[in-house]
C-alpha cells in the first residue's frame, strides 16, 4: 500500500491521490450493451435464452423459478444460514419501518388545504448479482423495502449457475420478502428484460441493484429510453474510506480495508490519518492478513489502487472525506460520534472500532445498496422511499381562492403568463 504525505503533494498529485479506478465505460462496451439490449427488445425470450447460454453456460427450458425450485431451496439451505437470513431480515425490516415517510396535510391559508400523498411504484425490478458468490443479503436489502413500500409487482433477476439454477440462499431470502417472481437471468439481458419486458418477464417501472460495468451501463441505457425504466442510482465499484487517529487499531483497519478489497479488483480502500506511525502499522498488517484470504489475488489487485494519506489534522481528514464522498466511511477515532456533524457526504457511516463495514453489508439493519464513485455528494442509499412516489394535492374553497388570488395574479403577470392570470380572474368574477 502506498503511503502519501498530503502536504508534500502537488495539486495534481493530490487529485490523483483521491482518484478512483477508471470505470469500464469504453465506447466498445457501450456499443455492445446497446446491441444486446436491442436484441432482447426485438426477440424477447429467445434472445434471453441464447444470451444465457452464451454468458452463463447453461440451457434454460423455463426462465422463471418454479414453485418446486423454491421448495427445494428451503431444504438445500442449512438451518444456521436460514436463521441468519431471518435475523438479518428482522433487523433490516425494523430499521426501514422506522424511516418510512408519512403523508401530511396542511392549511396554508384560510380555505387552502395542501397535502402530500404517498403511493408505491407499481412495478419494480430487483437485480441480485451472483459472480463468484451468491448474494442473499442483496435480495434482503432490495426485497424488504420493496415489500414495505407495497410495490404492486416485484420481479427479481439473478444469474443462474451452470446447472441453470438460482442459488438456493437467494431464493430463500427472496421468499422471506414475499417475492414469487424470480427469473434465471443475469447481466445486460436481465436488465433489458425487466426494462422492456418479454414473453415471460414482465416489464417494470424502476430497476434496483448493483452489478458490474455491463449491468451498470445497461441500467443507464435503459433509463435514458422513454420506454425503458428508471433506476435506483448511478454506481461504480465498491469502496471504503477510513479515518484513523493515533489510538486506532491497525489490525482492525487492515481487516476493514481488505474486506472491501475482496469485493473485486476495481474496489478501493483509502485510509486518512494524522499519524504516519498508524499508516505504517496498517501497511504491515495488510501484508500479514492478505495471505490468509481465499480471495487474496482479487484483494491484492484492489490494494494496488488503495492507499494511506497522512494529513495535518483530523479536520483535514474529514474535509478530504467529504470531497471524496465515499460509499462507506469508517471512523476509527476516539469519541467518533463527536466527528459525525462534520460528515456531509457518505453513503453509510460506521462509528468507532466496533462497527466494521461488514455488519452494514449484512445485518445491522441499514441498507447496503449505496451510492459509489462520489455520487454520495448528491444521492442517498436505497430505502423504502426509493420504492415510493409522492403526489401533492391542493383543495380551495371560494374563500381560499380570494385569500391567495392576489399573490397568484401578481406572479403570473410578472412572468407574462396571461392564461394563468385569466384562470384565476374568471373564478373571481364568478364569485362577485
């Protein structure tokens, strides 16, 4: 791991120190994604089967997971894993219930009542990646808020294995969230199927979930089409930023950095500290812990663009963190909560040495589908609100119209919108 002295860097070098791995958005990738989407739109199920054969190496008779497959999954998952899924489900659900938005009604002037109503998105699509490991946690993180929001139709896609099966742990998690429509699809074809529909896969209005560069680009492409689907948020590779003071535990920090790096070779971990000694201790710990990982080759690639940056003060560290806007922010600090008011941009914050990012990924209760690649400056993680729409309502009595008519007329006339003013005057004339 590189250890950098922030004050010794030039302005250009400081920019590179906070740079993320480049996104795989080459012109060739974009063109290939667009071509695959067009094929799915044109040929539906036949293309979905062909692309699954090509990319996942299996032949599918039925794209949908059957009731028998759901039942079989229950027998294939260990009791301990089912218990973990249930425990995580209950904590995630409790946290998301507490944050559900509420409708409200207010009289803004005599006879003028304004309201905000809340409605679920009618049709939502959830994407649960597979890659080198199943992700039942993502099924929970997406399925629980969708369930709480009352979405009318919930569709879930997850890549099949070589036997043409979705991992049983993902099916158990989906079933716990009440999801019955699960399809054996991954990659671009899954996103296109949910965005535009096919003979088997129903079209949805909004798509949620993480994925690789192909999935991310497919979501972007489909969201730009009027006939496509909205998406949860822009996303890039997963990342963590840690801030540690002199008292921080180097062993814990190294473990936190590696837990992020093992996600993928394009993941990133950055340590900000006011202690060169801590940075050196962490670097030594990384070397020790890396060799014990089953995914050490992947983690080693991610460590190549991870680094420690030594700053003049913890305030400087918080300023740099806000500039970077990490997906995950871990504060390995004495009295960590005292620094929380200084955090402006982060997807999820972990306070103190006993809050590893791992618990947020799985079972503390918060959602792990978060904005990455600096999007935390303007975007929030997935919540129940992500699956809802709000509508406003206004109702006026004759007295109410008289109360605010002058205000409306003045603004309409200033903006030169005569018909707007006329719509108010005609009503006032009727009241005289």
